[in-house]
């Protein structure tokens, strides 16, 4: 992640940073899965996702298994490159 991306994340709430890290380690999750893994309340996760969407750090997509839910994942600009692919 480049310095401008880090600066954008520094301005976020601690809960938004935690949700970012949860998505960083789990690739793509529904809101319910983020709530379970982060142990934050639903309202807190919704607010965190709103903050992350505002700075274009996450993308919202349709969940194939349940169209009523959305899947969230990091944008390619903020996603951490895979470690060890060139080794």
C-alpha cells in the first residue's frame, strides 16, 4: 500500500480500520460475516463500511448465494499484493 493510501486509512475510525484488516485477511465477505469475524455490532460495521466506501477502499458486490446480501472486498488499489508469488 502506498503512502497516500495509508494517509486515507489513518483518518478512519478504529472500527473502520479493523473492518479493513478483516477484509484484507479474508478477501470477500458479507456484512454478517464481517460482524462475526470482527465481533463488532451490526451498526458499527455498517458505519465502518460506509467510511471505507467513501474513500473507495472497498467495493460492494452481489452475493451469489443470497441476492439479498452484499459481498464486500478491498479495491485493487488498496488490496495487499500476494506474498511469495515471485519466489
